[in-house]
């Protein structure tokens, strides 16, 4: 089972892939998203997205600044104002 994850900025699609889990820096606190998560939306704060390709694996970290995260039946979409790196 995999979670479809997309990272988007106003300029381009940065990432689109199937992963195990993503930890998002929400404004109300960090939250992890796995496949089958209940749908919701959240604003995000400046911080690190942690992308786990496999269960128990080492996460890849991507710095984001501002934006929104949407969890839907099709997966997780992070709409970041800016992505560092």
C-alpha cells in the first residue's frame, strides 16, 4: 500500500510519487499522513517535510515555507509558497 504524494509550488510541480508516509509541519503541529488517512486541509508553517519511502526507512527532508496541505481520497497534496533546495 502506498500514499500518493505531490509537492507543488506556484511555479511548478516539484514532486509526484508514491511513498509510505509524509510528516507535514502544520501550523497546529506536525502530522503524519499514511494511505487511507481521513480527508482534511491544514495550513503549513515554515519547516521540514519528512518523506518516508518505506516503513521504518530514513526520511528525506525538504524545507518548505508557508502554504496548505490537503489530504483527499487520492492522496496528499502540499501546496507550498516556496521550497528550499
